[in-house]
C-alpha cells in the first residue's frame, strides 16, 4: 500500500489542505499568549499578619506558629516558610505544580479563620493572604512624585485610587506600596508635662479612645416619620484633637495640647522611597504565579492613563521599571533567529540540489510544518516563549529532513529516466518506512521528559511537545505534499540536467561534493578493513563520554541578562532611620552615575528597618556594552566603599524557586530544634563560607547584629508597688512604638491616630529613665515618693513642656478623693485591646519611675525569626564567583561544615533555586538512560529486531562527546538547556544510521547483496542526504549558537551543544555505523531467533 498515492493523484486537494494547515497556524500565531518561558511557577500564597511594635520572638510564637499549625494541614503544600520581624509575620506556602491556586486560596482562607481563636487579642485585624510569591521580582514598578504634595498625601492617593484599581487587574497578585505611609494624626507626648499632671500615657490613650467612639445610636419613630440619631462629627484632624480634654486637675481642664504636640503627619515617619534620587512613593506590582506576565503588564499599562486622570493634577505617575521590556526584546530576537534558520536551511538544500524547483519542495514543507505547529500549540494551551520558539528554530533542521529524504530518492529515480509520477510514488514508498522510523524515534526521545515532574519537567514538556508536533506534521507533509510536488514540479529526466546552473558557483559546488565523496569512500574502505581499530575507537569514545559527563561543570539555568538588577541593602540593625535614609541616597547616587544604568528605585523603612531594597533598570542591550554581571562587577568596589553598609546586587531571572526572598541567588537552609544552637552554628557556617573562594555575597536572614534595650523588671518590687507587666508594656509601647490608639473614619478610607513620645525625647536609651508607669499602691522607694504632684494646668503646651524633671513625684495630689472616681473606658470598636487608663479623671494617677522597678541594659538580638516546615530555620544565601558552578558550591559548603564540626542536631540542605538545580542534576543520567531505552524499544518494534536498534544507538556516544567538548571550549555549564541539546542530538544523530541500515537491509533482501556490499553501497548512496540533513540541522542551530541580541545567553548553550555534537558524530558515525552493522549482522545470523525473524520479515 502506498500512502502517498491519493495525494499525488489529487494535487489540488493536497495543495488546499497544505494551505489550510498553514493558514490555521498563521491565525493561531497572532492569538497565542506571549511569555518568557513556559508556565513553571509554583503556586504560592503568602499570609501576612501585623501587630505594630511587637518583637520578632513575639510575632513568631504568638502569630506565626498558630498559623503554621493550621496552614500545614492543607493538602498539596510542599514547602512552608515563615519570617517574623518587628511587628509583622509572613507565612509563605508553596504548593505542588499541579495544584490550582484558586482552590488552594479557599483552603488558606478557611485555615486562617480556624486559627483566629489561637491568635492573640492584640492582633487588631485578621491575617490576610495574597496569591503572590514574595520572593518574586515585581513585573512592573510605578513611581509617584509631586513638587507640592507631601509623601503622606501622595500615599493617600495611591491607597485610595491606585492600589485598589491595580489589585482588580487580571493576573495581579499583590500591590505593595513603599516609601511612605498613610496620613495620620500624630500625638507626640511630652513626658515631663504628663508626669507633672500625674497623667499616665494610658490615661491619654483611654481619653482618645473614649472621645472617638463611633457606634450606632438608634432612631426615634413616631406615627408619621422616623429620625435617625446622630452625634457630632468625630475628630478628623490634629486641630480637632488638640483641644480635647483628657483630665481634670484642681477643677481645671487638662487638654491634649497641654501634654503633647498634636500634628497632622503620617503613620510611620521612618520610611523613604527614591526614584532616580528624588523622593517618591513606590508601587510594586507582583503577578500571580499562574498569570501571563506580558498580559498582566499590558493590562496595568492600559489602566495608567485612567489612574493619572483620577490623581491630583500635581502628582505624576510614571513607570519606573518594566520587566517585560527585555522579555519582548528577547522574543523578537528568537523570532528573528527562527527566520534566519529557515533561510539558512533552504540555502544549504539549494546548494546541494542546485535546482530552484527542487529547492522549493523542502522549503514549502519546512514552512508549512512550522506554521502548522502554531496551531497545535494553540490547541494545547501553549504560549510563544523562548523555549517554544527555540524548539521551532531547532526543528527547522528536522522538518526539512523528511522532505529531503523523499526528494533526494525521487530525484535519483528521475535522473535514471523514470517518469516524474512513477518516480514520486516509488521514491516515497521506498523511503516511507525510513521517514517514519526517523520521525517516530525522534519523538520517542522526549517520551521520558513528558513524565518528569517539577520545574524542569514543565520546562522540558512544552519544548518537547512543540518540537514533536513539528516533526509529526513534517512526517505527514513529507508523505503527502512533498511527493505531490515532486510529481508535478520537478523537471523530467531528460531536462533535469538543464535546470542545473552551469555557472562558476554551481561547478565549484559539484566539484567540492565529488571530492568529499571520494575522500569518504577511501575512509570507508579503510574502516571496513580495520574493524577492530574502529571498534576500539568507538569503545574509547563511550568511555570518554562517561568521563566528560561526570567531569563537566553542572548548572541549572543559564544566567540571563534581563536588563534588570535587584538586591538588598544590609546595615547594622541598630542603625537609625535617618542614617539609613542617608546611606540609601548615597547608594542610589553611585548606581545612577554608571553609564549603563537607566533608572534606579530604592526604598527603606517599615519592616525593612536596618535595610532596604533596590531595583535597577539598565539601558537596552543595544545601548550598552556590558552585561548585567559586568555592571555589577563594576559597581561592587564603589558600593563596598560605603561605610557601614553591604549592598547585594543580582540580575533578575525568569526561573526562581522557593518562597523565601534573599539578597543572593542561591540558598542553603539550616534547621534545628534548638534556637540557640541554630543561631550559633548558622553564624559560624556563614563566616566559614566567606572563606571559600568559589562563594561570594554570603548573607543570612539571621540578623544577630540588632541591638535591644532590655528592661529587666524586679518582680518583687513591682508587686509591692502594684506595677503590673501590662502596665510596663503599655507605658513602653505608648512611648516608643508609634502606637495606633484610634481610628478615623472617612468616606473613602480609614486613618489612624498615632501616639508616641516627641522625637526629641527618644534619641537615647537614657529616655527609658523618664518613663513612668501607674502604681496601685502608695509607698516610698529609695526615699522617693511614688505619687506625683498635681500642678495647675497651663494654658499652652509650651509652658507644660518647660517643667523640669525634678518637679515630678514630690508630694501627694490634692483634691477630693470622694469626687475622683474614674470613668470606664469606652473602647473604640476598631481596637481589640482597650486602654486600662482612667478617662477624664480629676485625681492624679500614682506613677512610679520605671527605673525604680527595672534595670536597663543593651544586648544583641535577632531582628527576625524564621521557620521552615514548622521547624526553626536559618537561610544562608550566596552567589557563585565567575567560573564556579553549583557542584563547586556543594563541595565548598561541605568543607565549611566539616571545618567547623557542625553538630548533627543542626541539619543543612539546599533550598529554592539551588534545590531545584540539585534535583535536576540528579535526574539527568536517569533521563538520558530512559531516552535510550525508549528509542531501543521503538526501533526494535519498527525493525522487528533486537540487533539493529543497537547499531543505531552506537552512533550516540560520539554526539555526547562533541556536545560536552563544545560546551567546555566555550566555557559553558552543562545546564538544562544544554541537556535539551543532548536529547535533540539523540534524535538527530541516529538518523544517519537509520538511513544506512534501511537501504542496506533492502539491498540484501531485494537484490541479494552480501552485508558488506549492501552496507558499503548504502553509505555511498545515502551520503548526500546524510550530509544535507546534518548541515541543515547544524545551520538551523547556528543562529542559536552565535547568540546575538537580548536573551542570547539562554539560546547559546543549545546551539553550541547541537553543533558540537553534530560535528563529532558526522566525523565518526559514517565510519563506525557500517562496522557495527557488519559485526552485529554476524551475531544476528548466529541467532536462530533473529534468523527466523529476518526470514519472516523478508517473506
């Protein structure tokens, strides 16, 4: 049966079907989504909770741990990490790749609700979650600036308008606002004025809460109408709070302005955002793990004009950084590379065929197969990304193979005098099985990859399926359209030679090919006469292949030059916010001065006390000479010169694993049941890792250099005076914690009233001696009275402030105790913990200096506490020096652990990207072995032989040697991209052996030639199609290997591996294949089973 017969005899129908396939592909191309890589992001959800002012230990034990217990019961969680710092806790859940993020989010919400009973009452609002990875870089960064508005006013506009609208955009996972905070009424207390009046900070807080009540009042209803009951408008501004009465002394009112400076300010004064050195509010937009980055950014950009129109006219909204610029540039380059590859493949075919008509046949087959693949990609839900387009680029050298084999065989029959119709049918029939074997065995190479899990499996899967689709479409076209075109387009035998160009180039090409063919014929005869030496060479190549594979440097994913740098700033944790802001400005100025830098975004403050973040946009690749890594190397000495600050910079990468953010690319996590041991040995290991020459930028999330002021309360003295722990905590929190004491409700937003001491009283740890706490018993401590004297209220806060410290605590308060009952606190419903102070009291509160019941001293403390999978954990992050790989890092870390004799109760393992790299490297050998087994099974089925597949597989070691040597020559790691190249080589190189074996077997069966005669004739007659297909595959990969334009570092290892493998295999397999065929033929003839199979197949 000849499958090509109906298509050859019905050319119009065949042409229309081919055009239909091409048009469907063109239509799919314009609607396919665009992304940098296939969807390989793990579903990640982060849960956030905050208690302003709470210590890291408090947040870890009272917030993070209860949340982890409930969240850890959710199915499909493969990693759970948490970080608790001052006032905040973040629990990050990473799910299996197969888990639907929306379904996971519903279970996360249920777990949060269930954990509420275990969370502390001081947690004012329920924890919230976001479907975003906190370790991911923002996809787009916005900056808002103004020459007239304050940062608080800009922040307010962002919170009311920009943030909410952006959060509604499809694909947006998180919108973070940095560089400022919401407007607030700030009550900056004057401690000496409070002490003079005998008013505690809790009394002030109670008075503010009581005056800011906002509860339903009910209604009055008569027969004809009903009236809702309202009270006066609540206080909204500082001018409304300043005259507020907070107590009575000697019949006179003590107002808030008498004991505090009341200002309109912001909630947190310790934040700063910079855009190109100017103050700005920064908006960081992170996509959901499953969202398409291009579509998300396009949707955000489309919304910006509308947002700008809603903002005040003197506020400018601009894009500070867009991560898709480099992605779009990289995709344009790989699309251009695809076009160049098609052109090169067509040119090499034209060079061999020396016929315009003959060249059109494989050209049409190539273009139709590639276009048709776009349709398959659309049906499978794939995207246009670097890997899928690279698959199509490499496929140009594959899809043309089938057409070349059919065309070459048909042309040979036409040149021998056969009619075009008969030659096309016979030629297609003769090589039909060969074409099928080549295509099916190539697709079989990728079968093991389809069942591979993890990120690497997802990366491989789209590449493998795309290339397999192109190959299978090419197979169909080569057996339908190609023979039809041969039958109707090629010149008849008598006219064929006339179509050949007789020019100088044509004659030169013909002479060159004849010379090469003669040299090959001599080499082939030598190989057939020296079988033992040839087999010895083959065995040596196999051994060299194993050695090179084990010795070559291994990597995970090529380091991309994305045109963006990000990183962290790390200063001493005791640094003040003003000093940190000055250092941030200095760093921004240094980076901006570099010629390759376009824009710089930086911010500090909030939860990043003692540190900050940087986002640097480089100029487009065409406008700068250096790569991102070179820019970092140039900046590093200048940044290291900034005293008291460490700056970490790295290039933004498309592939990242794990939910824990770090200042360096790779992570090594230590776990232990003992917090003391963990902190001790993590610090020692980090110090030892800094001594390893292959590691750099060593950092740890264990920040032990924070300084705390410890107030150690003498419980006996405190109990005797009636001073409770709650009173001490409240006094300190009210003085130094920027405490939210009330909520202001407006039509569009909610704002807070912030209370703390005036900044001039918090400049030194000595300020703790000025803190007074309420006492319920009157006594004398060290000769001092503990009740405070009540002075007449002054009319201004300035006179209240002018009181001296010695005037406090000297006499009992005057006034009638009979009329001095305290009023119960009417708590603000927005606050979960009401004040314990007295509202509008007219007697002095008994106050004790905190120094009377506590001692103060400074000590080091960790400013964050981390957990991983419910255990105490510390993560050490690091980068690799130029030329080092993860294998070197593994050895260096093992050496460092041995040098410090790390105990067994402290366990270490790679995390994040390093863990994914380690997993992929451990699977590489097994994947290659699985591919070989699958190919053997498929070829065994096709040939109905156990021996002939071994002949085909014997061609593969030389390709592996060539690929690895080429990578070493160009100083490239054996990354997963190079591994893809090896799999492609397995599919390409075996084609040479299949072409030879098929012809030799047919010659033996149909013409009765001896195995030696048959294989020799097969090698010589198949030399031209073998050379053509190999050169086509090499030239198809050449633009990838040259690697021009953006994203070249991702494509280059694939092209280098393919070309290196093709060169080595072409030099060896044309000699080793006939020798192996003859030796295995002897074995086959000795086997009765193989002999019977051969006879049955021939019959």
